[in-house]
């Protein structure tokens, strides 16, 4: 008997903390982990690809998708919409895959309301705001105006850490990655996830 239901791992962080780099490396090292690709109305950045980084749609299309109940959650951040596909998440969980949602704390609250027993929330902190600011400017992905908005928003975002199950500080990439992987591995062998499988396994041992 195999474990048939995966876990939703909600990962949030202020922009520039290194969340996406950690998640991308995580899926290279662990099996049966998939990243949910969000839909967004924001403009595509250089090197971003449709269907790989995001599904880029216009506002009208996004609003139609809202009406059709396509999203598990959606939010408006800096005048751009972001949404998580309901069908993708439910299909992957039913296959036994763990699903990672890279979403902000507002979306995380909605997911936790709908999946209180099958979701784990993880918040990633930057070492400090100075390093966060340096990372935002050095990656050269946004205009100065957007970067300033993200820096101004960071203290509000950081205060949300107390609403999460786990908190990781990304002051060392490898250390943060090890801690992130440890959380997922621990969840997989918990009784909450593996209870039925373990019961069957133990029965076979003692009978």
C-alpha cells in the first residue's frame, strides 16, 4: 500500500529573500515534489517563460477565471493579480506528490483555511533589510519604483512569520536549503501522512 495523498507546502517570504532559488534547488534534490505555477497579470520579466515561471494572462482573462472558480486563492499585489490553479494542485496531491506554493502571506491564509490538515506553512526571512535591499537591486528584475515598493512592504511581510508553522533564515543558502528539505522529509514520515501505510507495514511485520 502506497501513500496516496501529498502535502501542500506553502512557502512565503519578502521579495528578494531567495525563496525561488531555494525552491528550484529543492525540487532537483527531492523526488515527488512539484511547484505550482501561478497565473499572473504582471508583465513578463526578461528570461521568464510562459508556463515555466508563470502563466501570463491579461486582466480580463484573469477575472473570467475568478468567475469560473479556477483558483484556490488569488491576490492583488502592487496592482497585479496572482492566482493558484485549483485543478493542478488537487490533481498532483491525489497522485501522492507534494506541491509547493510560492505565495504571499495573504494567499497563504486562504490556503490554510481550505487545507488545514494537509498543508504546512514555511516562512523564509532575510538576514536583514540591508541585504534584502541589495538583493532586490542586484537581480535587476524590477524598476526602481517597484523595488522601492517591495522594500517598503518588507517589514509588514516579515511580521507575518508568527502565523507560519516553520521559519527559516536565509543567511546561508545551503543551510537554509538543508532546513527546508528537513521539513519536507519529516512531514513524509509523520503519522499524519504515513499512518495508513505504516499500519499496513507493521501488520505485515508482526503477523
